[in-house]
């Protein structure tokens, strides 16, 4: 996808994001790249906008306040959350690693801890599917990506994050007698773990909807679960508790299948 193909509800917030940063910190943002669902052609009106922003020196303490001021303007002016890390060019040409950089999640600016989005899958998505809003094309900036690093990261993410998600969902359902729940829960769990399995098995990345369609063929016994998850991503709505219970079980099955030594 090219920048010119982006829908106006995406282009306009990005233009405002750049304007806010250029006003608060002139010349600091040298590159801005769209990743996530938009770059993977799976944008919906309720999607966040996932980015990687490149600044001259993200470790400069004098820059922290300028970025925070810009982000305050963004949060007050722009509807959809524009989330992601602020990194340096040098961060992109080496394997994605745990490094403390400013980052934004759900519209909130952070300087403590580590950005989850600094990982091998994000780097691969940027290199392969990223859309340049400012800066050279992604295939011209030498973004580091390696198949085994990507697969290894997926295994760790499944074991440390998605296992907990599956267990927490099962426990939450056991403690509730509600017959229906918001479809966004099914979307998040079923399509999220499907994306991890897709990358583990193919080495590529795909969108949530793409992963759901792939998983419906890959795991035909649960085709209905993944098909319904793709449907609610597009239309939202409610889903029955038994479908969420199946999502919890399938999540743990996928985690065990990928992480258990063979």
C-alpha cells in the first residue's frame, strides 16, 4: 500500500500529528512510518493508527519534554489513538531489542519501561509493509529483520503473554454468569493468537482479519470460531460466552503446540 492509498480518516490525523510535533519540536521528527493493521490493509473505523516515529536522538533527555508537549496536543485534538515508539535511525538497522525509548500506547505518552512495539515482528512489518509518511521508503533505510529472531520472539510472546490471556479469559468466564460479551474480546483473543501462529509457521506477518481467515483453514475444527472473530472485527456486536470459552481453549492449545519442545 502507498501513502496515496490511505483513507482520509487516517491521513488527516497523521497530518495533525506531524503538525503538532513540528510545532513543539521543530525538526525533531525525521521519519514517520505507518505499520499495524493499516499497513496490512485491514483498517476499520475503530482501528488505532500504529506508527514508528524516527527522531534524531531518542535518548536525549532534553527531547523528552518536547515530545510530551506534542503528544498532549495530539491527545486533545485527534480522535483515533496514534501509538508507537520514538526511535533513532540506528535503532532500526540492528536487531530489535529491549531498549528504553519514549512510546505511546492508547494515546498515553510513556518514558518509563520498554515499548512492546520494539520487537522483531514490528521491524519486519516496517521493512516489508511499512508506509512512509515522512522519510525514505522503508526498503531504503536498512531495517534489520531475521526469520529466526522473529520466530523466537513469537514463541516467547505466546508463552509469556498469550498463555496468560487464555488463562485469564477462562477464569473470567468461570466467575461470570453473563450469557454474552462484547465481540471485541473475541476479536482480540482469537485473531491475536492466530497472528502469532501465522508468523511462527510462515515467517510472514498478516492482519488480524487475514490471520483469522488463514486459521479457519489451518485449524478446520475451529473454523467457526475464527470466522466469527473476523465478522465481529468488521461489525462488532455481542458474542455468546461459549464462543469465548472456545477461544480461551484454542489459545492455550496453540500456545502449548508452539512452545512445547519437540
